C-alpha cells in the first residue's frame, strides 16, 4: 500500500545515499481502489481475501472491502418520516486530511548489552510506545524504558507507533543506538491521516420546526486496514438533538490508502459536517432562524440519545442560548458576506491515570504524572495540586515521567488528561494533606484529628487542641525526617464519568466571487467546558480546534493522481491555515461543572474541531446562495460552483 | 432489576435481536457475567470493545461500578479519542 514503510538501516547519514542507490526495488502495480464508495461496490478490487463484513446477518461468505456495518436506532424512523411535514435529503463528502503537527515523527532507541531498552521519542503516550514495542518484539515491559520527549503537536496522530519498534529491532541487531527521523513527505505519506467519507442525511420536521425523524448514513475510509472511527461518527452526528425517530448506519471501508489514525474527536467532525449542514438547509426550507431551530430541538438532561444513553448534566442548550445572545449575531453583514451556525458534540473520556505528589525538603512540591503535555495540562496539574495543598502555584513543579518512574497512565487523548490525571493529582495532593496534618500533630504532640489544614498551614482544630502557632508546609517539610521521613503520596485510578463536550459556533465569511477565496471575518466558539481550570489554556484549545476545523473546511485534502499516488505531501501543497489567514477566534466558555471531578473539569480539547466545517459551509451558503456539500471548499471548488451559478464572463468584458 | 439496553448491532447479534434485557446484578462485573451466561460471547464482547452508559454516565473498564435496581445500562462501543 502507498505509505507503508519498507525498512532499511544505515550506519551514517554520509554513507546512506550511496547505500540507498544500491537497493533496487521493483513494484508491481496491482488493481486498486481509492474512493470509499467505489471500494464498496461488488466488483471493486478486494484488498483482503480474509475480510468479511461484520455486523450483517446472515454472516457473509464472500470477502468485502466493507469491514464493518454498525447501526443505531431509536423509535421508528419510517413512522417518523411519515409524520414529517417538511423533509430534506442531502449527501455530503469530505476528503482525508492530515493532523498537521509541526514536529515530524522521530526517535532514538538504545538497547544495552544487558537487554535493557531505552526509547526517547515524542508521542501522546510513553506507556503506549512501550506496550506496542513490547508486543511487536516480544520483550517484557519491564525491560523497556520509554522516555517522553516534549511533543510538537499530536492531535491524535501520535497515539500509535511508526518508528520506535523498527529502531528498537535495529538497535538490538546492531548493538548501537539507532535514530530515525521522518521528513515531512514521509509524515504525509506514511502517517495519519484522518478518514474522509460520505454522509447521507435525511431530516423530517413539522412546519413549526420540530424535528420528528432523522437518518444518517456514514461511509468512512479506514485506509488499507479496518479501523475508521465509524462508531463515534455515527453516535456524534445527531447527538445534539432530541429526535424521537432516528436511524443511523455506518460502514467501515478499506481502500488503497494509508491506514487512518485518530484526529481530534475522531469521526465526529465528519458526520457533523453532514448533519449540521443539513440542519442549516432545513432551517432555510422552514424559514426558521438556524439558532432557533437548534434551540427548539436541543438535547437536554433526560433526553435519550439515538445511541442509547439518557443525557445527564449536559450543557448543550446553554451553548445555543449563549450564542443566541452573543453580540456577534447583531453585527450587520455586507455584500458577499454570510453567517453560519453549527453545533457539535464529543464524548470525552476518563481512564487509567497515575500521579505522585512529593513534598521536597524546602517545602516546594513535585507532581509526577504519566501523560505527555499536549495542551498545557502540566499547568492545570500544578494549579489543582496547589489548590488542594493551599500553597502558591509557583511552588509546584509538574513533571511528565518515563515509564519506569510513575505508574501506568493511558495515553494523552480523548480530552482526558485534565479530567482523569487531574483527578489522580488532586487525590495525591489530598493524601499529602492528610500526612501533613499527621506530621504537624507529631510536632505539637497532639492527635492528628485535632489538626486542620487551611491555606497551606496546619492549625489546631479548636481551643481544646491546644495553643500552637500555625505550621506552614515549608516548616513541616523541614522537620519531615524527624516526624517519619519523606512526605509523599501516589495515586492510581481509573477515572469514570468524564462528562461530554458541547459546542455552538458562529462564523462570518466574505467570499471573493472572482477567485473563490473565502475570508473568515469573525468566529465565535461557545463551549460547555465544565469548569475551566486554566481559562487561557482552555481558550487556546478552543482556538486551536477551530483553526484546524477551518483548515479542514477550506483547503485541506489528500490529492491523488489517477494511479493512486499522493500529489501533495508537503505544506506548500497541503494548505493549512496560518495566523495571517484568521481573525482572533473568540472563545466563550459556558461552565456546567462536572460533578465527578473535584474541581468540575470536563475535557475541552476535541469538541472545538467538530462544528467549524458546517459553520463555514453554512456561512458560504448565506453569502453566495451556493451550498457546498463537498469538502474542502477551496478556491478551485468554490470558483467552479460560482461558475455554475453565474454564466462565465465573455472574453471581451 | 437493572435494565440493559442494546441499541447497536455489535452487541445485538449475541441477543438474537433482543434490545432490552433485565439483569440480576449489583455491579458491572456481575452484569457482564450474567449477560455472558445468558448470551454466550456477549460478556467477552463487552470486555473487549464496549463501554456502558449507566443512567447517562459513561464508564469504561469499570467492573466495580455499582448498579441500582432501577439503573438503565446502555451498551455502546468503547470510546477512544484523538
């Protein structure tokens, strides 16, 4: 498959070109299929003779490129469709896109004579790197130490390994340290991308705007092997709405492309581009304001989602109402300008996290955690620990430790770290407070129950406890050796009840009818963030997600030639938005605290990428009257649509 | 008894199309064991690839989570992230 790596080793960079010249590789071009719907056809070239569609009854006897079919149903769609007074059926598509991290994949691996392996690499999880290497090379986990380097962006694309097992095998064989670094072209050809796909949406409503039936069919590209995020795509696309009759079908489809990788809220942006574009088309057909249509159909606490759960403690409607009252909506638009609204949902997850809290001899505190910091989470960890201990934030130093220095932690992904690892950090700090009270009691020679902890100091709990001057954390730390030894605590948990993320975005655009260029004039992203631990970093996550979504909307795509070769493996031809392309994105935080978290935190990093594609498409439709149903809405595509709308100008003009 | 709802095909193929099952169990672990006993393969399927939504809150790999007699449990695909 294109993008699959053919390993070769080289001793030094200087000798390598010569060595590479001596290698001859012959490729036989086989029948192939790139497009998702072409791959689903009965006569399509079959990628795997042993791949049979899961989820269909009876079990198929012939292999297929459809790896899996999933369905979710609520109510009776056919009956609901009959009830509808206004119906709409549309088809939308999106292309594969790359996660677009700046730092390419790279690693150094050294295997010692004693068989101990050390891996230095940047990823979204050092424990994930260790696990894959151990499994692939049959090495005990205890014999691998994975060191987390600082990460220059991941966005889901570094939740799996490409280089580390290869480097480890080569180091083991050669007895020397091995370094492998991808160049940008290799990153594009051999890693990621996120799935492209097809999204067929049907919405049926009463004339008053109440939606009574919805159907969503999702066909997602998995790449050469099964595993597209079709399940989340199906579950997220309509999650924002309270619709009595819903039918959702998803297909996980293999084709001759690189195997897809996760990308921020995997699957949700895809299907939501379809459903939220269709919501806008329905609003126009009903002549109802698009914010009002969302408000009147919004999921609330007690609403049953199409995939089953009954929502509790959700903040979707609050995001719609906040958007409705935002001054952005009152700004008048000019010629060739338009406004789009779109909403989105992402689950967020919890999971396994470990953390340690060590009180140092001078009263400063070290927090040790196992999750690479991809969005400022270390700052949040320090803030939560400082809050629990009652000491200044700058007295706490958070450290992301290697796999031999902290307990297991699931990777950084699913918007889980501030929630789950933050919970572990807080609990570790709270255990330290219990210990600090014991140490103060030992110094005062009273019972630990007679000590209370307030603002970073131990106090006698009342007049009966005795009369003592308060002891600060620093004073207790100084005497730790005399009161029982070092003061520290470790906590390992499996955090549950992450609390979902909800968002509603407003986008204003101006379309240049000559070139098809779309300028983003203003963008407001309203999001239920639980409780923002570090508000400016939350704002950064929202702005980053929106920016990536705008890139996905307007320019980004994998372009293949007729022989199935990728034509744009570099940032010159794969156009991502840069700062000069965008206005300041306004992040509006709605706080519906998560009762499961000690400070009310919910994940915030993924849902901001869910609404932008539809928000931009809806704004373009508002500006031009042209509905762009295929991503990206890049200048050539929009220009072609404008050409269809208006007759081409005469040469004499 | 807690009610287990099966909305997706991944789990429904084990129940012969049945979409709701009452289960005598007071923890997720016991619920999984009971479902495996009644629908062989379903417990393994939950262990390997599913999450449970208990009264609207999602739990993954959480054997000890308690269930109350009126709990609504929904089996959904396990959620990852990016």
